[in-house]
C-alpha cells in the first residue's frame, strides 16, 4: 500500500486547529476561575456583613450594662453610644399628610415604608394601596470610615428619633450619636398636602471620629414593585432618569437587561415606576455619581412582583470636616402638572419626547386635553381631542389629496413618455421633469404633507403613555384607558400579541385598512413606475394589508386610550377625504387647469433649473463616453 505523506498545508492546519482548541480551553477555564472568584468574593462580603450585624445584635442584647457597653465598643467604636440608648430598637416613626404616609425606621434612619394615599394598585377596586417602599425593597445607606479604621454602614446602626412641629410642618430628626453633641443627622420635613419633602444630611462634632479625608458613599437602591394591570407595558416606561451638569437630563435604558453610567455634577436621580416615581434631589451637585438599572421582568413569565432594580451611588464630600447637604425627597404620581409646578426641571422625568415632539406635548396637547377632561369624561375627552387634532390637520390632508389627484391626471402622459423613451432613461427623466414644470405640478408635494404629520404622530405616541389622568379611568368596555382593553382572555399566548384580545386595536386596524385603501391605492395609481426602481404600486398594495396587521399586534398590549385615538382619528380622516374627493376636488377642473398651465411660459424654479442642468451635463458626458 502506498504511504500517504502530510504536506505543509495539512500540518499548518492541524497546528492552527490544535492551538485554537487549546486557547478556547484556556479561555473557558480562565472565565470559570474568574466567575468563581467573583462569586466567592460576593459570598465572603455577605458573610462579613452578616457577621457584623450579628455582632451588633449580640452586643445590643447583652445581659449586663457593662458587658453590653464593652461589646458595643468592640464592634462600633464611638458609635456604641447610639446603640446603648433606649431608641436602639426595631421601632418606626410615622409621618403622614393628606397625600403621603411614611414610616422611618430607627435602624438605619431611612424610610422603610412609603404609601401614596388615594390610589389603588393593579386595577380599580383592588383596595391595594400604592406602596413604593415596603418589605425592605429599598435601602438608603451611608458607608462611614472611622479614624480607628472601622467601616460602618448606617443601615445597620440605630438612630434616635425626635418629632417636632414647625407651624403645620412635621419635622422628624434622626440622629446617629457618638456622644451627646456628636452625631450624624437625617432631618425630614413633611409639609401639608405635599408629595415633596425637605431632607438634609449633616454631621456635628465627628471630625475626631470619622475619616474626613475621603467622601462618604451614599448608596440608594430600590426594587420597584409592579403597580399596573399590564406588567410588560408598565416595565416599558419604568426607568431611571437623572439631571446633571446644570440642567441636562438623561435616562438609562428601560429595555436593556442591565444599563449603567457615570454622571458628573448630578442634581437629581429619579426611580420612575411608570405612573409613580421616587426622586432624590440635592442642592449641592454630586461630582461623580454611579447609576445602574437592572431589568427584572422575564418575558417568559409575565406575572412578576418587581419590574426594575435601581441603584445610585453618590459620594458626599466633607467641607471643613463636616457633611452638610440639603436635599429633597419626592414620592408620588409621575404627573406632568404636579412635577412641573415644583419648577425643578422634574417634568423631564416624563417621556414626552425630545425637541419639537416634547414642545407639542407640553404646550399644546397636555393643556388642551387637561382643559377638556376637566368637565367631561375621559373617553369623550379623547374623542373631542381627536376631532380637534384632525380638523387642525385637515389642510395638510387636503394638500396631500390634491397632489395625488394632479399626479393621477398626468399618469397617461407620463406613461406615454416612458414608452417613447424606454431605451433612453436620461431623456425620459428630462421629459418627465419638463412635463411637471409645464403642468405646474410638484411630484414631492404629496410627500411633504405626510412629513408634516410625523411630529404630531410621534408626539401623540408619547402623550398617551405619559398621561397620568388616564390611569384607571374607564370608557365603554375598557376599564383602564392607560392599559389594554381585554374583551377575551385566551388560554394560550401568541408571540408578539399576548394572551388576550383587545377590541380598540381591532377597530383601529379596520379603520387604518380603509384609510390606506383610499390613500395608498390612489397614490399607487398616480405614481408612475421608474426605470430600474421597484414597482411602488405593488409594494403599496401589500402595505394596505400588512400595516393594519402590524398595528393590531403592536397595540394589543398598549394603552386603550391610544388605540381609541387612532380608531377615531382614522375614521374622521376617511370622512374628511370623502368630503374632499366628492365635494371639493374636481378632477376635470384639475385637468383643465393643467392643460392651461402648459400653454403658459412659466419660469423654472431654481431647483428645476439645477436638475435640468445636471441632466444635460450627464447626457453630454454620456455622449462623450460613447464617442470614445
């Protein structure tokens, strides 16, 4: 048998494959080791924290005072003083006004419960309050570094509460003491009928206790509870928003599994939960803040308790050896009118759109709708609001339809030019432009009105999900205009559609079908086919059927108020176009006007002259190339 020899290419390939396999094995092992190391570090940190808390609890629970004091000093150093006071218990202090109910825990000194009064979660009649904070879903902690090299967390230490009154304001002072006149203080001031609360952090006499050479890290995090009927829709508008660098605003992605950033000179951070929000504001900008948002909603398991896990790390700097920060807390509705009245740029928490889109919502749509809904039911207000918008846009609709009618009249002549110059595309284009110029027709006139409607469309798309007034307001079969209107529950889940049937999206899809049948069909007939370009007529005919189906799937889980708007809007537009077609626009008169325009010597516009020159140059270049 003849012996086969390995050539150089075979040996090289074998070496490369072997090297690649070894590299992959090494990389996998390295990643596994790194992951194991991170897990081990995390477990070690948790164990250390648990040991610290256990030591504190053991020290506090010591039998004799002398043993207790000694044990506390061994764990807490100077802050053993605070743990030895009678207030070192698992007690809470309640602050309450007409709109808020807050509970502040002795342990940690932070808000352990926050209830927005007068609202129900999930659906109307649930009798479940809106609880932004409960059952340890939120944490507010300062990490203190002491002069004797201890690292203490305020969330594990006991504060001493003192309640006083300043006029009608309730004042709660929480002090973590290292001595009678040495303390870290949180000061809460709750005003009547206000969602915004004054809050301050300051130290007194702790220069000999704390290491003031490094900033104190403030760590605020919150796992946001689900509060609305549709968790997927709620989660889409649950996001972290922040203000930085003297008035700029930005947000972390609501759709990403994990998003984080570093913000310079931060002045507020908002953990927005669709229709409710928790906001921390500071008068002294935070130089460098670390922000994080983690998505907790699993698309495969829609029924969930939490939507997002928010985190903000804010380093607080010492000045003259002391901390002194004036801040504010806001716990309440994500309502544009309420937030805007504080004049703190909090309206940016609302996703109203950027640029002209936000301008339309702020200064046109929100005031108009607020006025209407002030004296009529919300469903009727949406209908009247829609009528007003469509009437305002009716001149645009008229211009668009008029342009289509003109192009439809010219179609036979354009077809004749296409046939005559079928073998000369450049000449065909020149003759077509001449026809448009003589007839006084602008082929782009039909597109411009459509572009003019884009700002209105996008603004409305942002308007309805942001309108707090629609929350749990019913109309016809829809029990909540801010959520989907389910008329049939399906025993299975359809991908991209859901497990229910909403009626308003079906009606809106039917209306958009007939609207596109009228507009897209006429446009397809009026648009002449171009050499080397796809047949737009066929594409538009397909879109007549595709667009309504896309809308049906897209809006099935959206706010029923938005679907109601599009149903009414398209129905009204159909009516307006029938009036324009049958009573305003006369195609015979348009044809006569075009024929009259042809007999006139109408000067070309700058754009037409430029296009003509470009075509002539291209034609000359083509002939020169042919001669060569």
